[in-house]
C-alpha cells in the first residue's frame, strides 16, 4: 500500500523501517530540526535521518492546519497514513485525507494509559504487563477504534529506556501487520471501552524526585521508570544525586533506628538506604558533574558512611 508516515523520535524508526520493507512509503512527516548539544546546533530527527538514508522524501511542516499541509498530503495520494510518536495534534481534515485514515501505534493496552507517557507511567506505577495498540486515529486523544492489540510482560528490572526500545520494535511489527490487514480487507476494528480509560500526563523533571518516606518498591519503580529522563533524584549533602539502578532489600535491619533516607550500610558494591517500608540498595549513581558509575567505583572517590542521610525534596 502507498503510505505517508508520521513520526519523529528514535522510537518511531522501527515502525518506519518495518513499513518500508513491505509497503511503499511515499514520504515521511516529522517535526522540524531542533537545537541540541552544547553548541545548540540544529539536529534532524531520527526518522528524517533514516528516511533520507533510504531515499524517502521528508517534510517538516511548521504549521499543520492552515490548509497548506493538507494540500501537500492530498498530493501524495496515500491509501493509508501511519503514525508513531509524531508529537503533534492532527485535526479532522488531515485525518480524512487517506481513504483508510491514519493508523496510530500507541505503546499501551488502550484504553489504559491514554496520553504522552504510557511507558514511563506504567513502570512508575509498578505495572507487570503492558503492550502496544494499533488504532485508527481520532480527534479524541488515544480514543480511536482498535485493530490490533498485543500484550507483553514487564520484566521486574526493566527500565523506561529498555522497555521503550522493546515496545518500539513490537509496535513496528504490529503496525505493519495492521497495514497488511487493511490491504487484504476488510479489516475489523473494535470500539474501545471508554469507561475503563486511564490517563497519564507528560513527565516533568520534578517527577524524578525521590520521597524516601515511600516504600522501597515505590522508589525502585521510580528509578526504573524515570530513565532515561529525568532520572530519579535525591539530595545528599546539599547536592542533587541521581540514582540509575537499585535493588529492593525486603528484610532491612530491624534494629537500626533510622528515619527514611538514612544510610543503613555501605558495602563494596552498594549503599543500603532506609525507605518508608523496607530498604533500597543503590547500585548505580551519578554525582553532580560526574558520569554515572557503579557504586563500587563511586565510593572510591566519594566516601559515604552509615548514619549519613539522603534527603527528600521539600
């Protein structure tokens, strides 16, 4: 089928690659180049880099709803459009251009986790299962009819980064399968049960702040879900430290009279910290201005003793 693909970040590349292998991708639509790095030089989105390397035209409209982009899209004559993490809202005239509409890959089991942060939110909330949903895009956020849904278990140590990569690959496969179904026709869509809908919001930097009065399980989930950004953060000696890998200690030292955040023990490869319930072993940390490193390496240059304390953000 002839497709126009909408997508911007690295997560969208597996979807684009899967579609291009089996179908005709006439063009890629992505967001404009953005400043990045220390020099703030303009950097193209990953989908643009991939598309141009494979001879696929790219357009990066600054405006979507003044009629110009709609005209351009009609001139591409797409049979169906496909979208993964484009990052902008499309209005009805654009949704109506392709005869089969726009298929959207959403990395959750809709109607659960509608919104912009389904992967991180699922991890932070301690979910044990997630998946991908292929739906027809509608005006209401993530509320379109479903064509394909695939479940997958969440590994207890999986992070936002690793789960994003895994769902990107799975989602690309299922998006391609959805186009195949439409090509074979007729494809059977299913209306979502809107009464079961849950929502997630955009993750902000402050969402990575650790509250040591929470349980070790809750903090561990935050450490996993807050990667690669904003990372879980705590305060030590007046400075912000980042926690990148942790482990729950279910049976803490019951005789240690400590408040949440107090360091119970310092071993060669871990720092054990009292939480509101149980304790948390810090395994990989990052001090201000330093690279992330295993605790064993960190302790050689930054000695920490039992009895000191990590502080929660006020």
